[in-house]
C-alpha cells in the first residue's frame, strides 16, 4: 500500500464527524467519540447542561470533554504524510466512482424518509435531520420497489381511463360529424326550397315580360304593315295622276278630277305610332321583391303563429287584454273561479293552443323590464305553489335579459326549443330534449305593474 493511500485511509479516522476536516484541537467525550473543540462547542451551543453525542446520541447530564493530545499528534502526522506523498493517477475513463454526499463527501449510506433523499452519516447526525425518520439506505430498496410498482399500477390505470376517454371522444367526434351532416342537409334543403321558389317566380315574371313584349311588338309590326300598304296605294294614285295629266280629252280629264275629289273627301285612315309605353311597367318595376316575399308565405314553415293567451290558466294577479294577446302584472287580485288549470301562486299564463308535433314559431314583445320569462311548458306541470323554471319540472324557458322582442321556436319531433332576438334572428339559447307530451307556450310577465305589457306579435311576413 502506498503512503498516499495509507494517508487517505487514515483521513476518515482523523477527521471530525461534524466539519469533516482534520481535527483541530481534538477533544474526547465520555462516550470516547472525538470532535474538534470548536465544532462540539458550536453543536452544543449555549447549553450549560444536558445534551448528547452527535454520533452515538448518548445523553450527558454534564457538558464536559477532555483534550486528546495523542489524536492531535496523529492528525499532524497524517497531514504531513499527505503533503509528502503525491496522489495516485486517476482511474481510467469509464470506471464508475462512488456516490458521495455533496456537502460532506461521505458515502450515502442513509435515507431520510421525511426529505426523501439519500444522505451520509454526518448528515444523519446533523441538526437538519435531527428529528427526521432515517433508515439505512439498503432498507429503502424494497420500499422504493413497492412504490414504483404502486406508481406503475396507478399510471396503467390512468392509461386505461385515458383510453376510455379517448374512445368516447372518438365516438363523440363521429356523432358530431353525423349531426353536422344532418344539419347541413337540412340547411341545404331549406335554402334549396327558397332558391327553387325564387327561380320559379323569376321565370314566371320574365315569361310575363316576354309575353308583353311580343304583344306590343305585334301591334307595332301590324301598324308598320298598315302604313306601308297605305303608302303603296297612295304612290299608285299619284303615278296615275301624273300619267293622266297628258290626257287630251276634256271629258275624261274632268271625270278623273271628279273621282279624285270624291276619294279625298273620304279622308285618310287614322295613323299613329305605337309607343313602348304600352308596356305595363308597373307589373315589373314595382315592389317586386315584396310581392314575391308575400307569395313566399305559402312555402315558409314555420311562420309566426297567431297565438292567444288562455285565461283559464292565468294567475289572478294577471291582467289580460280583451283580445287575449297581451298580459301584465296587477297588484290587485281578480275574483276568478278556481280550477286545476290555473297558476294559483306564480303570475304565469299559458297559450291557448298546445302542440304535440310539428315545428312552430312565435314572437313576443317582452316589454321594458328585464324580469320576464317566455318559452314552453309541459301539459303535466304542477301549477300549484311556487314555480321553478327548469326542464326537470317541465319548463323550457329563457328570460331576464334586455331585449325588446323574443322569437320562440319549437320543434317537437326534433326535441328542440330555441330563442332568438326577433329583430335580426340572432340566436340566444337552445334546449335539446326528447318531448313526449303536449307543450304549451308559456309566459311570465314583469312583476312591475307599471312595465310595458308582455304582448304576442301577430304581424304577418
């Protein structure tokens, strides 16, 4: 063994367990463990009695230690041996080295369960890990393996969950594509119907224009032929007159003058220009689009339905108009006959007609206050007590926003109730539900009796 290796092997024996450097003024405790005088003094701090050894944890009732001169001499000799002997050459590249503590350069032999890190023996006796759970590092192998297995199982379970979510997401992607495909076909069909109607109307108007044009052209052509015939006749007469001017027989000439005079007395047929104004421009340059728009009512479905309110369902605090198209809240209750169809507590009212199929649309002027609700209600709703407007209770409603006019659309078979800003048909909200019973238009006017009445709009497109 070389002197340098010997010195290195003795270094751990002559090093303070606290500072890990060669002992400086070494002292020995009653338990025979050695430390630098300054290190043990700092470890014990200002305590005057009662402490323990940093290495073996033995408790001492009195804080006292003795100088270890022999150890001090050994430290000096080892230090000199290291100075006099050069270190050996480093190991060849690739040879694995020992894993040492970054702070104390000691082997990592312990494991702190609280901090979940490998530590050296010096770290284990330090204040930093004083009250921590510390075990030999080889005892952590089984713990780590169990933890890794447990984590692996958790990750595999997570993958299974993700696979299920992914499969469900793929299914939803297909459902979305199928749904949008159906809606796309519906949109194309709706606009194709309008486009076909407009093309037919355009063709009809153009055909009428062509017929008018041909009629007037025939009149003009007939007039031109008439003019040409008369002009040809007159030219023949003039030619005859010029020829007869050379007549020498007075009696024959007198007869020609008499005949011509009689013909001129008969006069000429009326002749005039057939103008283009004969074309009935008003049929083609009037409110053409509006005229076609009115005809379009026969193919548009649904159109705003002319609904009325059902007085037998109205709460006594509601005041309905005579034509049953408007309703407002009143602070005075009316004396009305009781029946099971009436809302006895909440100020609500239903439409007079219910729907079990088809597509329907109506518009409501909701007044000046944003505390209203409109929509549809199932026939079987509970009309006693407080009304909670949820689909679970049979109400599909929208309200409490500042809009002047609301459009309500119901597709019974399609399971859809949608709400629109009626002025420009901006979509506001949609319910999707499978309807199985009759649905009635539902109205809940503002609770302010001074507010504008909630009114059904009956204008026709």
